[in-house]
């Protein structure tokens, strides 16, 4: 993307970041997708479900793209701007959105759903997932894996300790699911290529995915951003590795 450092940063700093739609990055960044096709898998299971819950739906974009929702489909979301966006998108499809803090308990009775889904949850409360699933019910989730996009994180924050780099490991997800009484039917992890083609893409990404560099502001990191802008200008892009894992777990009959 052509433009001076100041122009690119100013554009990205004022772009809206509500929802979980990354289309603003089209042409400015690319991210390789996992081979398993979460949207397709979710759609297949949703078509067979009678009651489904989408936890941390974001702006509702992923759920809204499912070809056929379960007869009863409900979504939860905690961030108020996303609640508004998801409500506008999902209510016309017959799926209510419940404003809910990302902490126990989920506002539903025991055994309310035969399918629970969640794409890129920030937190996973396994005991609550197991509680709201019916016997024989399924939890399907695509999650961010360990040290995802840490080339960006460590560019701004420096080398991270081993325990931070290991957090969100799929083995821990398996252990959490099994401790809650669920049987893990599928667990896969992939490392994927991500490229940022201008400094505006980096600024937008860090404004949207706020837990990557929690204290990020343009003013705080302006000089570091300027150095990265020069690196991208010289090399054509900044390359990072995204990690994703898929987990499917079932509640016994």
C-alpha cells in the first residue's frame, strides 16, 4: 500500500475495529487458512443440531455465514460494540445475542444445547461448556495456538519467557476438556504464514487484537513503528507465523 508512514498510520488509527471482520486488511496483509475448514465443519454440525450456542461470537460474522442454523441458535458476546453489531446481524436470522461476561457461569440451564461452538475464544471455561451440553452433545472450536504471531509481539515487547510462548497449547486444551468430563474426538494444530505489507496493517491488527501487545498505542510505539515501516519498505513485507488448533470434544451419553 503506497503512502507515507504518517499517512498509513493515521488511516489505520482511525479505522473502525468493532466486530471480527478483517476485510480492512484486504490487500494489506494475508493469513494462510487452516486446512480443516472450520466454517464448513461448523456448518455441517449446525445442520444436524437442534439447539446450538456460539460462545464469544464477536460481531456474529462467522455464525451468520452458516448455511443453516439450528432451530434454536443463541450467541454470547461480552464487548458492547460487538454485541450491537452481532445483534444487527444475527437477530434477522432468528439467533438472539446474549450480552455475557467471559466468565462463569454461562446464563443457560444444564444440558441446554447439543452443539456448542466457538471460534478464537479468548477464554475457555470447560466446566461450563460441559454443563450446558446435553449428553452426547459436541463442542467444536478453532482456537489461537501457542506463540501465534509472536514475531509481531516480540518486535514490540522483546523476547517472551517460555511459559508465555507455551500458553494456549493444544495439549492444555485436551487436559481441560478431559478434566471437565469431555472426550476429545479431534485435535489438530497447524503453523501458518502471515504477512503484513504495510505499517497500517500492523497498527490495525494490534488495535483489533488487543491482547497481543496489551499496552499498544501509536504514540507509545511510534519510533518502533517507524523502524518497522522502513523494514517493510525495504523487504516488501513483515512475515509472522500464526498458529491455530481445532478441537472437537463430546459429552458422554
